[in-house]
């Protein structure tokens, strides 16, 4: 079956009506396209032109665009900006309109801090004229243009706060205030304390004080016997402590807690300045504490024994306590600090002594301040935040920084007195000598061996010839150096090169090479840079070393042989001279002292002799004093060791030992003992450490 095919080119015929409709649609589309293009151009020209285009009849005035209006049937509605309105509810009608003042309220951080005992300062950020106007209303105001701070009298503190509180409607203030317990220390007080009667401390003790020491004693008494004496080393903190303690003699017994190495130094101070006191030095755990509440009793013990005898000490209620080298109590968590704090709460009078109270590390002052007055800083965290830059760190609470240093210094000045040598130089003699008796396990463990050497000397003196006597005494002298050297090294490093110590230089004299070696190792371990001059030092190196010590600020110590470096060199950069060992020729020791005490020295020289009981030191020291006295009587020396605590002699036939000096002072070697260099490895110093000295 087949179908007829149709052509695909069939033409559709339009009616006239259809053609007219197409024409109108085309014209309308072209007109709309032209209008849109014109609107885009007008919007680019500016908002006024756009408004004229979009709203040609605003305000009843026709704005011509030079075009005839389109036919009514073809007019388009002009586009308008769409505004989304919230739904109309009862809540919308009742809600108050936002306050203009609350929207414009500015946050201002204001920091208050003390600048001295009379004034405090205010710093704020950002700048706000309303805040400035309020600060200007305080009569005692003062503006510092350098640091942009305002300051006021401390008595105007509350008035300043009240004035600022009036800004609460316009300014959101965030105040960092001075703690109340700190402010109360400086508020005006009408009560005036009576003048201190220093005669109560005793005429002998009073006459022994320099004028600046009398001032320190007066301050300590004015503060009711609770004070931190932080004078620079060598200015006599211990005698000031004894004077303050003696003022409160009716509250004794007195307790003195100190490092073990200086217990006998305190004994010497008592014998020199307070000979009527009954002093008990507690040596070991089994030693009993005196239980009698006698006003002549003084107890001296180490920090370790304080801890072990804590229960007895607290039960006895000791009311006058001295803590020597109190920077040892800087760690809050140690047992010694906890016991010391408990004792300070019981005591009426608490005297802290330290030449290095860690003033550059505020975190270490917290415990010491609380021992004087626990009310000042009741909270460690608040203290740390305010003065140590305390904040939460990556590994916990970090309080190693500093903040508000002026305020902390002002607080410390309220409980502490600190003088430097340069401040009191006019009161000091040109040269001051001191004897320090060393003790401790490092010495006690060797005493038995030393006794054998002493017995050998006595035996030789009875039955041997001069050569044997000389050799046996030389061995006794060597053994004394070996017994002392560890304690000497510990004392020198801890006393003069503490991490917070003053920027000072020290000369350390010794005779035996083994002692110098030990001192060198201790210096190296402590990171102290030093020079060393002994008999093996070439002449050209001596001059270089001396120049280094004089000019290099990093070089803090000089280790010197008494016989090899005691003459011919100038080391006036040092104002401290330490004798780790004695020498029986006093002229050599005086000359050694004068390496620092000579023309060019601008400071008072402090000379310290380190002695150990039950050693050759006791006999040599006695002989040296006798020789100086003889030289003075024939006008050959104006030096004297009078005024220094005389050492106790060994209990026994001391005359037998003294006889040896007649032998030691004759012969071709001018009395210098024949000594050998002891191997440092024999007493705990490694070859590697010696190699790096």
C-alpha cells in the first residue's frame, strides 16, 4: 500500500491581525531593552540621576528625561529597592528603641599602681576625654608627659575611684586596682611611735656600730623587730641583727638559723659583741635543745637541723628568730621554707639577713615577705599575677616575669633595708678584716686523719731532729689544706658568686696547688670566669692575666698563690680578698691583701680569712697575730689583727705545735714548707675537669 508524499517547504500564511500583533510585541521588546540600558547608564552616573530615572514624579514635580511617556497600556512599573520588614507583632510595638548611650559605650582599661610611698599612678587605654576630665578634678593630680600617666596622693585613692565611677553611663571602666593589703601600708596614720632608745642594746655593742649600722638597727626596732636586712655583703648584717635581737632581750631565748658552714662565725660574733650570752651550737640531731626560757640563751643551728628539730622548736615557742642567708628560703615547696614560715608565725621578732634577696626575681621574694608580714600578700596567685607577670603557660602557671616593679619596690622598702657599699663608703674604714670558721661534713670526715698528722708533729717535736720536725709539720699543713678545700670552695662560690649576687670581683689566695685546683673546678662548675696565677705561670702571662682581670667585666675571680702572686701585681678591680689558707709569714699575707688595697682602689676592701677548728689554722693564726704585734712594737708594721675575733686554740698541748714555728722560720727556704702537689683525683676532682681549668 502506498502513501502520497508531501513537500517540507510548505509556507504558512499569516493574517493581517497576526502581523500587527507581532509588530507591536517587537516594538515593546526593543523599548524595554532600551530602557534597561538607559537605567544602567544612569545608575553609574550617581544616586541623584538614578533617583530621577526611577522616580520621575518625586515631590509632585515631573522630572523630564526628554522622552515622551509610553502609551498607558504599555507603561511599566518602575523597580523599587526591596526592604524586608519584620513581621508585625505585638512584641515589635512594645519593644523599646535601643539606647544611643549604650551603643556608644567605650571600654577603657585603667591600671592603678604605686610609684612611691606617697603617690600612685593611673594609666589607661584607649584615650578618653571624659576620663581625663574626671582625673583633672582631683586636687593632687600631676601629669607625666614622658610616660603619659597621671599620679595622685595615696590619700586620694578612694576619691579618684569615686570620680571615675561617675562615668559608668558613658564609659565601661575595667579597673586593675592596687591590692587593699598593700594600700593599707601607706595610708596616713596619726599614731607616732616613740623614739628608739638604742642604749637598751648595751654600750659595748652600740660603740661597735658604724653610723649606718645604727640607722639600720633603729629602723629594725621601729618596725617591731620584723625586718629584712639586705645590705651588700661585708657591711655587717650580723652585728645589726644581734643589736636588734638584744633590744628584745627580755623575749629570749634567741634562735639563729644559718648555713652549716657559718655556725661558728656566729659563735665568734657573740664572743666579740655579746660575751655574756650563753650560746649553744647544735651540731647534730642528737644534740639537745636548751629547754630553759633564759634571757641569756642563744641557739645556733643549721637549716637542715631546723627541719629535723621542727617539732621541738615549735613547741618551745621561740619569740626572737634570725634567719641568715634567707634567700635559701625562696622555694615555697621545700620543707625548710615551710618550717621557717611556721616558726616566723610563732615569733614576735623575725630578722631576715641576705646580701642577695633575689630582687630581680619577684617570684623568689614572696616567701621572705610573708615571713615578715603574712598579711601583705595572702595569695600566691594574686601576687604572681600582679608582680611576676603570672599567666597560664603551655606547661602550667608561669610566674617567671616581672610586672609593676615600682610598686613591689615600694612595698619592699616598707619591710626591708638595703645599703650598698658605695652608699656608705664614708662610714667604712679602708680595710676591714673578718674571720669565718668553716665546718661541715666535708671537714668533719677528715678530722680523724688530721689528728694523726698532729700527733705525728707532737711526737717528732719530742724525739726527732729539725729536718723530721719540718717534714712532719709540712704534712700537717698539707692535710689541713685538704681537709678545708671542699668547704672553702663551697663557701666562696655560694657566698660571692650566687646567681643573684652583686657584680663584684674577688681575689682568692691559697698556698697549696691542690686547693687552687679545687677552687678552679668549683668556679668552672658554677660558670664563673677566672684567672689563675701560681708559681708555674710564665711572667708574660701574668701581665696579660692581670690586665684581663682589671678590664674584662666577665672575669669575676682571681685564684692566686700567696707566695707567687702576693707581690708585684695590681688587682684593684676587686674589693674582696679571701684567704682560703693561712701562711705563717704575716708580711706575705699583708702584701697579698694589698693587691687590692692600694692606689687606685675606690672602694673599702673586705678581707676574709677562712679558718677551720682543730686544724693547723688555729696555731698559725695565733702565731701570725703574735708576729704582727712584735713588728708593731719595733715600728716595722702598723698593721694589726686586733678587732678580729681571736681563734680558739686546740684543746691539748698547743705549745708543742707552736714550737715548730721556730724550726719553720729558719733555713735556706725562708720558712716555706716543703710541700708536694697532691693529685686532684685523690679528693674528688676528675682529670677531665682539671684539663679544662
